[in-house]
C-alpha cells in the first residue's frame, strides 16, 4: 500500500518497549507520515520518513496562535495477526469539520485514509499483541508560517505518528468518580467546542487538575450559558440510561465534539432495539432520575477507553452513586461488542472495520 | 546587562531589512532568549543563543493540546538613540495570570524583565529608527513533553524573539469599519478569555475572515451568553465616549484580556480628569447613544496600534457612523500622548518607561 507514497526507510529502528508496560502515548514508532500544504499549490509531497524531530522556526504560527487540529484512532491486532482499523474514514471526515472551523484547507479523505494504512503497514511490527493493547494513531495538522500576526497560515503540515499503547483497563473495566464542574467552562455555542483543536484541551486542564485534587478522575462539563445542561465527561461523550431509555446530549449547539465511539454506540444500541435519544439533558434531571431510582447506568465514550462507566457523581457536594458504583450490564455489553469488533472477535455487521 | 545570562553569539548575522517596508512580524533578529523548565528543577538555564529553528518531537504537547501562552510588547528608539520599553513588568505579570489558568508554572517577573532588556540590548542595532517603527518583543512559553495525553506538561520552554516592525499607520491614524459579531463567540465566563493563550486566537480566525470578506477590518465581539454585552474588538480592548464619559467593558467576567494599553488609557484619562467607567455595556446602548447623538468616539486599544479609532459599526446590517467616520479628538490625544511617552518625546509622569 505504501507504494503510493515516497518512503524513506529508518535504518536505525528503535528497540520496542515491553508490551506489558506501554502506558499511553509515551512510545513512538520508527516512521511517520508527512504532507505539506502551500497556498496556491495545495497539499503536496505525501511521504513516509523516519520518526524524528521537526525543525520549527520559533515564530511558527501554531506555537503562538494555535491554528491546529488533531485526530485519534487505533489499529488493533486480531488473533489471526490481521491489523484492523475502526472507521478511519470517520476520523478523516472529522478532520475537515475541524479544519473548516479553524480556517485550515480541507484534506482528501481517501488519500489520508490510505496514508493511515500505509504508515501502519510500514510499522506493522509495532502493533502490540498483548490483550487489549493497540497502536494509537495520531493524525494532526499544524500551521507553519513563521509569522507573528493573527491570520490563517499560508502553509501547514499534516502528520501521522504512531504510539503502541497498553490496555486501558489492565484490571478489567471499572467505574470512575466524576466531579460535576460548576466553575470552569469547556466550550460554548459559537465557539470551537465541536472541533478537535488544541485550545479546547488547554482550556480543560485546570478543571481536570482541581477535580483530581479532590479525588475525582474527571469532570462532567455543563453548558457555558446556564451551567445546567450536560455536555461531555472529561474528553469523552456521555450517555445516561434512565428507565430503559439511553439519553446523550445533542450535538446541535456545536459545543460538543461528535465522537466516533459516540456515533457507533448510538448505532449499536438502536440495532439492539434500545431506545436512544439525543437531546439536551440537565444535571437536575439526572439527579431527579436517581432520586426516583430510574437512573440505571451512566458512561463516557471515547477512543482511548471505548466505554468508561461512571460510578459516582458529585454536583455541588451532593454525591450520588450510580448502579451501586458497579459497571452496568448495558455499558459492559457495548464495551465488549465494540472492542470485540475492533479486535475481529465479534462479527462486524456495520462495515466499521478496514483491514490494513 | 546580558552579563547575567550565558550568551552564545551569532557569528552569521543577517542582513537587516529595509526600515521602510518592515510590515509586522515577518523579520526576526540575530538572537533569541531561551529558558527551560523541568519538573522538580524549576526554570533553569536562561541563555541568549543565535536565532534559529527549535527541534521538536512531533509528539510535543503544545502541538496537540495547546498548553502555551504568549506576550507582546515593543522597544522604541528615542531621538537621542535611547532604547525604551513600555511597562514590561506588566507583561511579565500577565504571563503569570495566563500561566495560572493554563497550569503552567509561574515565571520570575524580575528575571524575565531583565531577560527582555538583555536580549533587546544584544540585538539593539535591530531597533529601527524610522518614524513610528519599533522592535516587537514576543515572549512565549510552550509545553514540551513528547507525550500524547491530556495533562499539564512536566517540561516547558520560555523564549523571547524579536521582530522589527513598521509604522502601524504609515498614512496617519485612520478609523476602521467594524462588524458586530452575532454568530461566533470568542470567550465566555469560566473559559480562558482573560489569558493570552493560542487557543483564543485560533478560535477568532473564522469570524475575522468572514468580516473581512464583507469589507470590515475586524469584528466587535459580544458576550457568549446573551450576545448583547460588548467584549473586545478583534484582538484589542474597546472604549466608547458617550456624552463626555468614557466607558469600557469590565474585566470582571474573565472573558476579556486585561490589556496594558487599556490600563494605561484608563490611567491617562483619569489623570486628565475625564470620567472613565469600567462596566458592562450593551450593543443596544451604543446604538441608542448614537441615535441620541451622544456617541462621540469609539476606539480599540492594543500594543500593535496603540489606538485604533472605530469609524463605523455594522450590527445586523444596521450601520452607524461614529464621529462622521473621523478620528475623535480624545482618541488622537491618547494616541499622541502614549506614543509620545513610548518614544521619549512626552514626559513620562507615570513611571511607565524603562530604559534598556
């Protein structure tokens, strides 16, 4: 596959890390994919080169004005040794949604999906085999004009780097405690909340640190206008099962990232005949449902964890336990089905999987 | 002064650009200031080195999660050849306000003001002499851990780069046309609007481009909650003179950057006995004042332009002209006084100037 792209081989391959202590995002493979954009010329020179430092002028725009976007997905090794990708075209389509908001020129979805396959194939011996491990794929775009002034850049770099990552749940899937954030705001209508852009993550750090200091894993973000409607949990989308119905916040206001695991979860639930509703849902409604003993499950969805069950919420020091702090049946079923499809153990009825 | 810092001299100095066509932020001097932060060790190794590319691992956190801040100020050459700085300690104090919000460890204000003086002295022959030109100073901090995961970095780089810049008003100070933004939002209470961080600027690009396509220089930002209260104009603070009183939006909600030119303008006006009020002010109030013929002047304040008079506003296609589209008396007086102090032509009664 990588025959389509110019390849410069790394003649000094690194020693691979122990698959039992990979952690997340700390090790990188031997190669990376690079493509440049120049105003008037478009995206050009797609290529695979040895993984290594990039030289940036200190005035490079991304360092000052943050015009950048990124994506995250994984490659999984099946028991038969096949390398599988989960809906990579969705990530590349989302690149263009992010690009449009950040004034970055669009990329070619087909070409960049091919690029993902080519770079993963190139470093296929880096896809780990130990249970629940995978190869994390990070496509990203940075603005590269060496210029100090607020305007869109005329040049960009699209890159893909790869990182072997460990099991998210080495001790089995486990619910987390979540702090409902009343002070800080992640995004608001009219802002960049629906784009996967660095500034959204920078803005979230302080709330995350304060929640962790209080003993919570992450925050549940409320809307920026009324601090009432639920948006996301940490960097994940969020779902609640109330009285048999699954509810997740609507993407309509543009303040929430449209997750690919979110979309897959909705599709899966509907396939199973579970009622799923995308709508605004307030934190009061969650607490009321709990009081009425109708709040059955709550969980986050994202690429890293797939499903992250929520066992406890703290909203203004009112603490509620969800499903006795245990992982719900439906949460577990979604987790097992999606990870099963990803690793080629469960039949893919949806056309989600692409083989490298 | 730079004796305090280790200096590696650039033995290949560049040719200096023509002072008549400097523009803004395109040329950089022969040296830069660098200082590193390592968790457990603090800020260390302050040094002056030749200006040049920095080598960054493609996984460097700033490129993915945007944990970064910056500042902007200028060095001015007086008729006697002295090099003057305008309130540099205010910029370095603001670094720490931004750092606190972005979970970046604080810097030493005194040390970094000394660093500014040292690097400007080192490249003092780059401070241009032509009228209204200056040397733009860009201190900035980037997070440098090569790590993919949302948390504060353990390592950072603080840098100062310098760029000789041309006159902002080569043809004399001139009012601009401003589009009142009803769709996009710059910042909201609980967000990072008061911090000088890349994400705020990335988020502003799209509105700016759309306003320019409609023939406007910049946008006037309204609050994210009600789209009613005035926040900033482009990347500047904004002032209105109504019936003899000068009004500027309050910083209380944390969605507005506390500008140093803003603060200096308020101080100057009060010194002159002009009534200045910092409060919420709605766009309706501005339009009503215009209808009552009481809207006398409007202007933006910022480091680049100092004062940018507003000659026209377009809010929902209702267009009003301010002061017949001409620069107001007070706007001109503030501009002349502040620039006069900056270039050493007007007596500095406020202790704003520091000589390099």
